[in-house]
């Protein structure tokens, strides 16, 4: 940033219009603002700061010092500054708030502040003729105080406080800095150069350092606790644990590695012993299972022998029951003969053929003399004559027949006729026939 010119009027000690050409002063590189007290040196710095930011260079400076007391009441205070940033040239004009005489009547009225920011457009030879705003003229950027302040801050890159701390040193602040002590000088430098940011950075670093120290102490406490627990798990006594904790980090690591190696060896030996003990326990368990199986077999054998003795003791009773059963089987033909003694021979033979099963030729009737059918009975072994018959789905046999030559439909016996009772077994409506006088029970 370079200042080119400054024009001020009715500002500070300058009652009339003044023009400062900084390009002429800066030809030798440096220039000095020199003069007695009250000559207006600080007023020039205030005019530059006011033109750019609308404020004064020092915080202690009041806004009422802008309007000159030496100027006539009707003269408007103003300041115009031209500066360049890179290859772009700007011009800003400001009028501070001031009291002016009323245009009508007596007294004064307050004139509000004004601002106008412009940018210079350099002339080019090929530009066509046109309005003054094009080619070698000034282009208006803003006439709003807030917008102009934002644009100046954006162009320069500094706000008013930073500009007064970096670019301008107010007059009284530096003298105070030279005469004060260390603490006060630190305060002044903080105020002049805005080192509050660095103070905050320092405070934050101190806070982080304290936090890191606390975390380190906590980590060391955790390490000591873990090392003590490891030493206790390794079987060390209180003295050995205290000695290990008093060692340095490297020595403690070596001691822990040696202890870990010894524990690993002990664990290996213990594992081998555990495997041997496990094998022995498995063998003992198998032997116990075999012994249990043998004990079960012996118990079953003892129970079987007891039952065998009990069976042997009941052999006589069993022989007696077998003898009675044989006698009963021998008496069965007698019962059959007595049952069929009153039957006609042909009917008895037919009934036996239907109720008996074939038997071997060697088996003969045990009572051929008592049998009423010695010639008609070719099957001497009857089939379940005395046993109860199983229920059948077929209709029951007829228990009565007639003397006629018709077949009984229910009994399949070759009788001469059928009984009137059996009409209900035939399909169709019931038919009741009068029985013949010769019908009798089976």
C-alpha cells in the first residue's frame, strides 16, 4: 500500500485547505514530519486514518477534535486521500459529522457524515471517446459508510485497530512505551501490536502442557499399577515388587522380560504335567467304566442264578401242572364224545369236518371205543371245540333247522330246510313262517 496524496480542510489545526503530496516526499525513500507541539503532525495521521476507516488513530482521541476551531462556522470539514494497492489506485473522501449554521433562521444544525469511495480507471489509447467514467477517470464504488468500510478492510487486509498498530504508531503511546517498566511495556506492546492473540495462544499452550502433564502422570500411575499387578501375578513378594517399581523404565522392561521368560518355562512344564495327568485321569476313568460294567454283569448273573434256583424249587409244581394238563387233553375226546352222543351220525360228521383241522396219520383218537362216531370220524384231533370262538362279522349260525331238504342260509349246514327265525338275516322285509312241529334245538 502506498499513499499518494492527502487533502484536508477545517480539520484539526488546519483551518484552510491543505494538500500533502506523498509522492514528492517519498522520492528519497524516507521523510520526517517535524514541528513544534500543536503544529498538526498527529492531525495528519488522524486525517489518514479517518479517510480510510472513519476513525482516529489513537483510542484516546475524541471525535470532536476533527472539526477545526480556527475555521469559519460555514466551512465544511473534509478529507480526501488517494492510495494505491498494487496496480489499482483508489480515492476516498469523507466528511465528518459536524455542526453548521442553519440555512434558515438562527442557530446550528447537525450535518451527518458522508463517504465516497472511487477507483481510478487508467486511460488506454484504443478506447473510443465516451463519458468521463471510461478511460483515465474515477469510477464510483460505494457511498455507503458500512459498505465502504468493508471494501477498505477487504482491499487493505487490515481493520482500523490493526492498521493503527501495524502501519501507524500514535504519538503518545510510543513515548509511554520508552519510559515504562517491563510489565507496563508488555502491556503497552500488547495494546500497540495486538498481541492478545499470542497471549491466548500462550495460555492455550500452557493449558495443553498442564493437561499433558496430568495425562502423563495418570499414564505413569497406570503403568505402575500394571507392573505391580504383573509382579504380584509372577509370585514376587512385597520387597521384590517395590524394588522393581523403583527401577528405571529400561531396567524395569528387562526385569519384566526375564520374569515373563521364567513364567513361560514354568507354564510349559506345568502344561506337560497337566497332559500326563489328563492321560492318567482318562485311563482311570476308562478302568472305572469297565469295572462298572463288570459289576453290572455280576449283578445280572447273581439275579439270574437266584431266579434259576427259584425255578428249580418250583419244578415239582410245574411237573404236577403238566401232568394235569396231559390228563385234561386225554379227557377232551371223552367230552366231545359225550357232547355228540345224542347227535345223528351224519350231522356230527359234518360238524366235525367244519370245526377240525387235518392231523398227521400217526395221531389216532385216544378213546376210539368211547367215540360214538368211530367210523364216520376221519379226523381224530378236534380243533378248539371247547375254546371260545372269535367274534365274526358274518351273521350267526342258525341253531335250529327243519327236517325238510332245503339248506339253511345262515349255518351252511346241509339241513333239509331253514328256520323261520332266520328270515331276518335275509335281505328284504321280515318274513315270519310257521315252524314245523318237528323243529327242535341243536
